[in-house]
């Protein structure tokens, strides 16, 4: 099945969904909304074909049957996901299209854009049957399902990691859980969860994770789990840190994504343990998989956030990002009693360039202006493209006179580009909208009486 659009293609959606779709072990689909309650399946990964028992051209009806639940519909979940721009998750039994046997499925729908949804389905049937003899482990699996759901519904990158650590802490009945990931050549604790009374930063401070001889580094480099029943006596453990944290035993487990170690999960107990509890040993591969899910989810959210805040043509912040930053600047100016200036810039003659030479030439003109102006403004200034030919420049700690000097330098950076500019300085009590409107009026006054 192919879907063609002048704005985005199937490959773009697959790339936006990231490794959760393209290389993840779970079945995943991408849907596009055609009407309020009508969706078309535009992509499915290899795991999705195996679960649905059909290739993409015939997959939609198979998926609709697989994910149909009593009292609920797939379309309703997809519509809610886009209408509310929130993750929608559920877990239930469904008959396999291939064998007819009932499968235990965890289904999560995540909005990719305003009209596209990523659906991820985890088949937990085998895991549940393996653990059915142990009621505690079945309860653990239910918690894992809840944890996976919380990770997939996380609204920001850090939240996904934090949700994982909190869930792992409870599942392992531990006193501390730390997720260590590489950052600028060292291993850093990117998330942690501890019980009351255990210092969150004592066992694994960021400086300690980067030491070449640390246990965490050893596990990261080798990919082999290590359990230390007596942290205090281990030569690679810092006695001072162990005493400060009160940790007695620790399990260091690699987090592996497609054969590559991407982090280390550290579980610590304040009680002495001769070996890891049996249930923890069984849970660690699943927790490691959820740690990978948290990292992938965090990366996906970060990419989506960057895309939502960036103007695709110039690479500058877009209108939404500029509005958020303007609100922040106004709030700071009020608290600190510091000046703030805003400029609205309008490229003259863009329509004529588009009409005479085509939109490609107009786009090139805007890109040239963006490059030149971004290089000309000061480091603390923030330039954004907010419309077709309109830009906004935020100048913190700057009064109107100094702002005019910045505008002069900006004009000199690209003398071949005619630009109308209006500057407004914030006054106490003025809202962001009023400040921007004043600069906009000044820009139109400049356009009516051009100086350049």
C-alpha cells in the first residue's frame, strides 16, 4: 500500500516513529486519519505482519479484528488519541488471526502528528503463561504492563526514564534504582528512584559513574551482569559512598538495544543478600527491555518536541516556540526589573520574488536572511520565523536604543535584503501580546516610510 502526500510520506512517518517502530521487537503500525472516524493503515513493521498474519495490503481488516474489544472500537481509541493528543493504552485478550488462540495484548496508541498515530502492540501471552504458577510473578507482570503503559504515555523525555525507575524500584522491592547512560564520554545517572531515608545521590553520583574502574563501567563495557552481595568489601566500590547510602548489595544489569549496550540498570538493597532474589532474576530481562523502551520513548519525544518547535525552512524557532519564549522573557523582565525589547522584521518584496522567479527563489531568500541575521545578532538574542516573510527578534536586557543598534547590525549583515523593522520596549504591566503588537505597528510604520 502506498500513500502519497506533498508534505510527508510513509518513510517520514516511520522515521518519526523511530526505533520503536523500525527495529523494535513489538508489533507496530502507523495510521493516518482520513475523516473524524476513518483511519487508513499506512505502515506496519515485520513484527506487525507476523502478529496480524498478513502483509500491509491486507493487514487493515486483520488488525481491526485483532484489536476489537467488547464495548470499544479501534477507531474510537485512534480518534481519542488525536483529538486529545494523548497516549491511549489498554490490555486485553484477543484471538490470534493465525491460530485462533487467545493472546494477551498490551496496546498503546501514541500521537505522532495531528493526523498520524503510532500503535504498539506487545504480546505478553507467553510471559504470562510461563509465570502463571506463581501468583506474585503474575502480579509483577501486571505491574510491568502498567509500567510499559506509563512509559509510553510519558509527556517528556525525563518523565519516561523516571517512570521506569519508580516502577523498577517497586517491582524489585529494592531501596534504590538507578539508570546510567553514556553522556559526553562518561556514564551518568539519568534517572533514579529511592525509598525514604536513602540519599538519592550518594550511591551513584555522576562523577563516580564515569570512573574507568567502576563496576557500572565494567558492566557497560562487557555487557555481563554483576551482582555484588557485599558492596562494602568490593575493591571497585567506594567505601565512603557505600556507608553514606547504606547500600549493602547491588545488582548491575546491562540495558541492551539491538545487541548494543546503551545503559546500565543498578538495583541496590540496604539489606545483605547472598544472591539476587529469584523473582528479580526473572524480572531483569523484562525490566531491561522496559529500560530500552524508556530510552527509545524519551528519544522519540525529544525528536517530536524539536520538530514541533522548529521552522522547517530556516531551522529557526517557529511561532509556537517564539510565543513560549516571549512569555518567559516578559515574566523574567518583570521579576528582575530588567529591560526587554522585541523586534518584528518583515522581508520586503518576497511576493514579487515568488511571482517572478518561483517559490524556490523566495525560499532561498528567506534562508539567506535567516543565516545572515542569526550570525549577526548577539548570543543572548533569539531570532524566530513566525510567518511567511515575518520574523521576530527577542532581545533580553536590552532597551529600545540598544535594540536599534542590533537592528542596524542585522541590516548590515545582508544589505541585499530589504527589511522593514519595528522595535518595542516592554513596559511594566504590558502583556506579551501587547508588546508584540506594539512592535508590529512599528514595523508597518517603517514599511510605509522605508529607511533601507
